[in-house]
């Protein structure tokens, strides 16, 4: 089961990534744009989702399109939460206890790519860690 430390290791590889402590927990930004965060059981979240978030570690990430989030929820409803809040859409939240390390890595890097400027994406792609065709 991945942890926040695993998430921190992934984000540390991403150019321009910065972790900040927020009211609801840790959050990661690239050039002041939020791309991943520790979810908090805010009152504005539906009660059933709030109960899950209060019991276990749930992380949210940005996605490119609302349909991407919907597809993830439909494919793996035991991993991805159907909804949290409308703020910050498009996004998806997932249970850390239910996700595998490779999928976590993929989600976080893709969320970073959604928010990162082109020059940082290019820097990452050209690095030994980056995407290779």
C-alpha cells in the first residue's frame, strides 16, 4: 500500500513541484497550480464520501477532462471516489489503501502534466526519469 512518503518521492522527481502544508493536509503545486492533495473531510463533501475520507488516506489529483475522472470511477469504484466537491474540477480522488504503486505514479505524473507549463514537461520528458516513446 503506497503512503504519503511514496507520493512525496514521486513529486520530488517532477520539475517545479513544490509541497505545501495546507489546512486539510499536504498539497503539491507546480508553478502555483495545484495538481495533487491530501483530501480532508470538509462539510461540503457528501456524507458517505466524507466518512471514507475521515477513516483513511484519500488523495485527489487533477485530470485533463471530466470524462477521465468518470472513466476511472466507473472502472475501479473501489479505488476512486465518485465525488468530493465541485471545486477544482476536473479532478478525481482515490483511496491510497486500494491503489497500487504503479497506478499512483501514473496518476500523479499525469496530474502534474495537466498543470505544468510546456517547458517543465519538456524538461521532465528529456530527463532519465521522463516519458520515452
